[in-house]
């Protein structure tokens, strides 16, 4: 029964100190979210699979953790076997039908083996096939025998798919040896090809989705945005719009774990849905500034861009269909330089003359106002681009008018996150200079947040997210956690035997009523042991003696020692 | 793409008001836990399956939510098919071997069908079988044909197991018709029995565990105690013992959802591990009292018992092996009365003379002290029982000496929760009289918390749990949530067009810096619409006009209206 205990890779235990520090960050976020009018919601850990699947692209679908249907899912097992065998069969049949005219060889009749092995449905497929062209019959028969053997081996040996493929191949080739020698080489080559191709794709071809649906109908939350959209549509009659919500909950991704990337991590999101007002973008920049200022994190840079500007640039250079290629190249400016970027753009089919039009992008510096002016000159022919400039100007001017506490605002035309869904503003926050930590937050506007769940409900949303884990690491690196964050018990009463223990507990009861964190060492252990316990837990005060109604107190760091009444102790510790 | 959105049964969305109320309860718990010296830890949402499986009994294992292995789990699919077919086969073979001497009938030889269908391994089994007794060959052959047909039907039709059973039965009986008439009836009866028995157990017999392991290696946390034990063993070198931890996290159970029972719910646990001191039991009673007093929940009853007393009683009545039967019967005292309980005990084999010894239990009233005295008289011959009394006396006397704020303490000898793991004190808290809500908390001591993960580390633990959902319902029913809990935004500035919006946002920025929850309606909508928004969100103050540096404020409930500067507004709202 004994097991060496461990936790799944990519997950973490959090110690008391870590929990306290994380709660410190989250409680600051929470208080600012609420000060800005955002209200908390929480959604279930798992959603119906159809709520999540297909919302994050193919890669996302793969990274979603699926939950096995509970209880008796074995009843569905027949279906799985069917799907499995059928898929194998149909895949091979398909391959054969492709190659059927390439080869024709004599072979035995379809015998009882096949009838027994292949189900009625399979046989029906074969008969349909045969009826189309009698000449296919022979070649089919040949393969079906090998197929039977292979399947039969497969289900009876616990083997890797690699092994099965090789085994199948071997068997087919053996049978070939018995063929008419004139056909031998031709058959051999063809069979080898079909078998390799087919079996090589067996496992990748079988639609994991089909199988998964049979045994799993629920999946762990992958982000907070899709559940939020689902929440908004499901509860639209109870919600007063515009709806400003925040949500701080864990999400799960079956990503390969690596340094700083976990399979379970918290997201901290604030979004508004149901209004297109740009004041919300203004406010979200203020919210970032406000949270980071309170965390003592000075000098973060809130980078802003607008998808419409990126579209405008693409339009101006005649590459509206190459928006992604273009932004991917532009994004490499600080790595591969102007010439490198231009080279890549040319390779992607963007004309040299077009590139001249966006020449200023390669030396894009100055104040936000100067950058906006440069963009205006560049994008004057693009309606969408000019709209993007207008939006950015409104946001930046108003942010500046209202003033930021500690953060810098910067316009970054290379910023291109979330192009699959963001339609307006794009935000990203980078840690203060000198801290190697990439982005610690990001967000943007998506014009149609809820359409995936209700085509009639095309609500515009805009939101930002805070990267809890990275913020934690930055605060740790810069030593910005207040010392008080992880202070737990303030005073430990020694247990000096049962007669004094009750007196100690009486005092502790009073202290606790006065909101002082106090406790007694539970056992009447040796004084030294109790002393070490206080030290190891970094409890500042110990009470190591009681005389009448006075307590002998010592501060473990300063060494200061004194006798006080409970009331005086309260005064000192409060 | 559009879907009617919903959430899985047994899960919940929490609205802003609900989140606020839940956070209110949890933050009170948290602050008291910390005042009592308990430190927070958090463990991952999913654990390795082997950490959880087998720790909660058979029923528990079934109710644990399993997570599908991510990525390419199809590679393991062969194994599943093998296990499945093999189990079916072996089950039937087993049934046949039991009945083999009962019947003997003529039948055809094992034909190619069987060879093709049954794998080498199966055939080897058959041959082994045949070698033992040639006469079995015939009967085996008879069944294997039917078996083949049945399996073949099964894997080719998407059918329920019920259907398959019937179909198999039908086929066997058809074959019987062709048998030697002299054998017909005998065969028919036997076959019917075997088929029914065997197929009826098909699906329940297949070890779900074996299949599940292949496709799932992780499972959702089922409670907080087992992960805590795992945490303690895994981190034992970093932990300073005795270790007082609290943990507030959701758990998941695939229970049938019903009123008040959810598949996702929070547990709020405080436990100490690494000391057997009874002061901890004392403290935990105080902790319950302290939390419920702060929540304003007066008159809860903290019921206490001790497993050793239950064992002592069972020992005294000579039914140490009937501890569960005995406590189950005793627990029904208030439902079926003294005579009913006695009758049930007699039925369970407890002697009438024995019952006389525990006669006082049936009229068990009075103060805790009186009850302890009665128990002492009753259990004087049981060492374990007397130990339990001593423990209870220590706990209750000290709790009384220290005093409780609002809760009642009661000794309840019928209290018998968690007998599978609790070894000492047992706690349960019931809601105030008049509130129909069962227990709102429970706990106890378990002498060996960590042995399941490390036999060398047999640490004693004692802990309590708070039932968040039920406490929520009780506070709601008794109207005990403070009104301020769900107050969100305090003042809404109307958006009176872009020229004034900036002024409004300037004022809001100042208010927020002074920790006042303020916001502006994002769009310059009609005044009426903005007004309704404030009303629907229950925002008390609106600012509906700006004149110079003064704001026209109105209180939506009292109707009071006034003009103030930002500074005065701060003073009023702080």
C-alpha cells in the first residue's frame, strides 16, 4: 500500500509562505478590480466538452484535459471496438481501392475466416465493393486474409503499433512469396507501399475525437474567456449590461511542462462586455497601472497597439491576405534587423515598392503622438488603418490626461498577440527593464465575444489578464513582498505542563479575541524543543513562563525579555 | 457553431453576489484559522490516480473523477481490446468449467471459425483445457461457436449489453433445437443458466480498474485529507511538526447530483498533524465556536464523541465484532425508539443480558459531566472505553474552563461518523435549532494519517471541516449576511458626452485612489438608460452633472441630492 508520493508533472503544491504571497497579489488585484467596478464571478472547473472544444484551434483542442465519463462507461465499450475495427478496415479498403487498378493477381476465394472475422457490416462493404468491379474481388481477398491475421495478432498481443505494422508487413510479404512468380515483384512492391502507408497512418488517422466523445463529455477549463462568454449567454437575462466582471480561477492545459510553464495555473481576468466605448480601454490601462503601483512594481511598460492599424498597414502594402506573414516578420525587427525583415517580407510575396510605403515602421521611435502622426501619414489611404489610429489616439490621449502612477504607456506597432480574436486594441505589459521575464499581462478587444454561443448575441468585449506566476517571480526577484505577508503566528506559549497549560490557553483565548495570532505548543515537551519550534516557524514572541497573572515573554530576534499581563501583551502586539 | 450553453449537472456558476457572500464566509474562516496558528497550503486539482484510488473504499473509487491521458492515448487501445475480449472469454470458460460435468452432448468439431476468431492465446487456453479432459472438448466446442457469434454480433452492432445478452441466449437456444432430442431439455436449462449468469456479469465483472489505468493516470481531488497526507509525507523534511494547516479548495465527486449535493464543492479544513495532545481537540472546539460566533450564527451545537467509547460499549456488550451494526442501531434511537433499537440489536445477535449493561444509553440525558459519570459506571470493565471517557473529560472540562462564545457543546454517544478512519475524538456541528440543515461541520482524530503513503511515518492527526454550502444556506435563511457584503460600486458617474466624460474620469481616478469604488457609464447614452443601470446594479450614488469643480450627486434610495467637490464626496463616501 505504501507509495512514494508525488504529484503529476506540471502541477505544484503551494507551501504556507507561497500561498500567503499568492494571496497577497490576488487580494490586491481583487480590491482594484472592485474599485474599478468589476464584479467577481466563478464558473465550474469542468465544462461540457462542446463548450470548450473547437474554441482554441486544433492545438488547443489537443491541450484540453478531458474527464472520463463517470460510472459505467464500459457499456460504451462496444462502440469503441466497433469504431476502431471499422476505421482500420475502411482505411485499408480505401488504400486498396486507390491502388486496385495497378495490380491483378490470382488468389484464393474469400473463405470462412473472413466471413467469421469480418462482421456483417464489413462484409456488406466488401460486397458493395465487389459488385462494382468483379476484378477487385481477387485482390481484396488477398489482403483481407493478411488483415485478419494482423488484427488477430494485434488483439492478442500487447504490442506497440510499430510492432504490428512490421508484423503485418512481414506476413503480407510471406504470402507474396507463394504468389505467381510473374506477379511477385509487382505485388510485393505494391503491397509494401500500401501496407506501410496504411499502417503508418493507422493510429494518427483514427479520429481521436470520435473515440473521446464516447468516453468523455466533460473537460477542464482551458481559459477564463470562453467560460465567461458561455456565462454571459447563459445568464443574459439576469445580467445588467455593460457587464464588468473579474474572475480569478485556475485553468489547465496539457502542455509539455517546462520552466515557468505549468499544467495548472491561475488566470486573473477583468473584462467588460456589452459596450464599445473606448473609455473602457482607457480604464483598463489605468487598472494595470493601479495594480502594479500598489504591488510596488515601478516601471512596467503597458504596450498598446490596434489590430486595425496592422490591417491598415497590410492593406497599404497590398498584403491584406498576408496579415499574419507580415506581422510575424515585423515582430522580428529587433532580432533580425531592418534588412532581415524586408527580406522575409519580400520572400512572402510583398512587393518592394509596397515596403517603401511603410519604411517609417523600421525606425519607429518617438513619443506616442509622434508615432501616431507617422502612422497617419503612412495609412492615410486605409480607412481601417485611420480608424485604428483614431481609436489609439483617443485611448492614449485620455490615459495621459488622467495620468499614470508608475507605469509607462507605449505604442508598439509590432505588438500582435491574439490576432485570431482581437479586433481592436491589443495590450501587453512587460516587466520593468532589467527583469528578464517577458510579458506579465495582456489583453485586447474582441468585437464578437458571445457569437460562438448565440449568433444573435454579438456582444463586444474588452479585457485584460494578469500573469500571476510571472508577477510572483518578478516581485520575488525584486524583493517586493512586504515582510508581513508571510508572518503567521505572532506569539507561541510554551506548554509547561498541564497545570500551567490551562492558564496559557486562557491567555491565548483572550489574545485571539483581540485578533492576535497566538498558539500554545501542544505537548509539554522539553523547553529546548519548544524553543526550536518557535525558531523554525519564525514566530517572533515566545511566552516561556507564567507567574500569577503575568507572563514571561521573550522576543526571539532582539532577545528582549519582559514580564507582562495579558492586557499589556495585547497592547504590545496589536 | 451556435450552441445552447449549459454547464455539467452538479456544477454551478456563481454570480457576483454569490461570490461575494462565499468569500465573506471563507475570509472569516481564513482569519480565524490563522489566528489559531493554522497555515494555508494548496495542492493540485488533480493527483496521480494511485494517490487517490483505494483510499475512499470501493464506492469512493467509483466516485472519483478520472482525467483522460492527454495526447495519443490511442496507442494503448490494443491493450483495451485484448483485456476486454480476454475477460469475456475467461469468464465464460470459467462458467463452463464449473458446469462441464453436468452435461455431455454431441457436437461438431472446433472449426475454422473458432481458430480464426480466437487468438493463439485463447486457443492455447482451450487446448490446455481439452488436454485435461477430452470429454470437455465437445461441450466447449458447442459454446465457443455461440460465443463467436455473440462476440461477432457485439462488435458489429452498437447494442446495449442487455441486448447482447438476450441475443446470445437466443442463439444458444436455437442451436439447442438442433441437438440430440434426448439431451435437449437438459442442455437448454444448463445453457440458459450459464448464459444468463455469465452475460449478466459481463460488464460488472470486467475490472474497470484495468481498463481505466490504460487511459487515465490522473484524477480530480476527492477530499482534502488524502492530498494533505500526501503533502505531509512528500514534504516531511521541509515541514516543522506539529504542523497546523488549513486548506480551502474545491473537491469533486461523481455523486448523483441532488438538492444541496454537488459534484463540485469547496471543503474548508483545519488539521494538525504530528502530536497526540488533546489540547488540539480543545482548540478545535474553540475554533468552531469562534468562526460561527463571528458569522453571527448563535446556538450551533458542537457534538462530540469518541470512537474508544463506542468500542468500549461494543466490548462491554460482547459485540466488539459488531461495532458498526451496534452503532447503526443506536443511531436510530430518536427514530425507532428504545424498543426498536433493542429489537434490531437482538436481531444482529447481541445478547439480551448484554443490553442490560448499556440500558442507560437509552435514556442518555443530563450535563456532559453526568453523561461521563454514567458512561464510567457502564464501561468500567473496558480499558478502551475508560480511555475514551478520560479523553472526552479532558476535552470537555477544558473547553468549559476556557468558555465558549456562542456555541453549545454536547456529548452525543450516538455520533458515529467516519468510523473507518477516526480513532479518537469525533466531532459534528449541527445548525441552530429550527434550521432544517443537518450537520454544518465535522471532524475527528485519526491516529495514522500518513501511513498510507509511508509506513514509517505514522503521524497522528486531528482536524475539522466546515460545510461551506450549508453554512451559506443557513446564513441566507437566517438573514445573517451583512448588507455590505455584496455592495459593489458606490458611485456611478453618468457619461454626459465626451467633453464632460474626461472630467468625470478625473474625479473617478481621485476617488479610486481613496479606495472608493467608482465608475463611469461607458457610453454617452440617454440619461434614463444610465439611471436604470445604476438602479439595476443597486449603486447607491449617481453623479448626473458637473459644474466647474462641483458634482451634482443623488442618493438613489433616499432621494437626497447635493452639489459637492470631489474632496467632499470622498469625505462622505469613506
